[in-house]
C-alpha cells in the first residue's frame, strides 16, 4: 500500500484531532498525578492526596477534582461524536464535527483496493470505541451536559440517585477509552504519515508534579510563618514580585 498524500483540508483535520488527543492525554496525566492512587507507589499517592486535602479541601478536593474528571468525560465524548449531525425530519446535515470518525471517512474514500484491510480495521476500532465510551456518554448526557431529573437526586446535581440508571465509570475505564482512541488515531497516522505517536507520554513544562512541589513549599512556608519572626516571611511575600496577586 503506497502512502497517499493528504489534501490540505485533510491535513488540517488530522492536526486538529491529534492536538485534541494530545491535550486529552495531558489533562488526564495531570489528574492521575494529583488524585489517583498509584498502585506502584500508594504511599506517595496518599501523601499527595493528604497534602491537597490539607491545603485546599474545598477548592482542590471538592471542586477541582470533580471538575477535571467531568472534563475528561466531556473530552472523550466530544472527540467520539458522530461526524455529522442531521435534522431528524429532513435528514439534512446541520453540523459537521471535527471528530475521529473524520479519519475513518478519509480512509473510506480511498479507491485503492489495498486499503480494504485498513477500512475494515478502522471500522471495527471505531465500533469498539463507541462501545467503550457508551457508559461515559450516558454520564455526559444525563449528569454533566444536562440534569436529568429521573437520574439525579433532587438534593444534588453531582451524586447519582440510589436507583440511578447511570452505569459506573471507573478510572481504568477512562484510561481504556483514551488508549483505544489513541490506537485508532495511530493506525491512521502510521499509514498516512509513516509513524505512530506515543500520546500517553505527552510532556509539558509543568504538570501535576509541579503543582505538588509548590504546594509542598507553600505548606512548609506556612509552618515557618507560625514560628518566631514569621511576620518577616509574610512581609517578604507582600513586598515580593507577586505581592499584588
């Protein structure tokens, strides 16, 4: 199978989707660094959680954690939506979405018979992604994007009712969804660009580890401020570079 060139529009579509997948993995990496117990080092993970709970029990634990988790739900659902939204009555396309199904459509349009195995492979992978993401999508539809009265307890918009029809979604399930999405994109990438991308190894100048480090500094600084001459440290902060922040 010869590597066919992508049109400028197809290249732009792929670049955007790849950026979405990369961003999705970065945000999930940060969430795991901050809030998920690492089976290989549970003591460290617990110490991090205790630090976050000590410094910001409301904002960091009660607000930021569910906010980041719900955003992961939204990100997974958004990139796995149908490529086209149609009017139920007329069948007319009313919205075109930049989603991974667009990559499958590019492959489906290839006339070279040698692409038949790739067409079949992406078709199966796409169906698998839909199945894996279905429980996540139910949460998006019933709890995050909308507040279904028959699903949520009247007293809260976060905790599902005891008789809720919402399926359980675990950290592992979200990780599996990200992996299957990445594998799908990489199948396309390998054929059209010549190599895969290790999206899960995304690196940035700062992440959850950076935040933990500075929270450790902040905690120890606060302890010092309670000691003798602690007012000098407060004064240094107030007169420092970010004293007006």
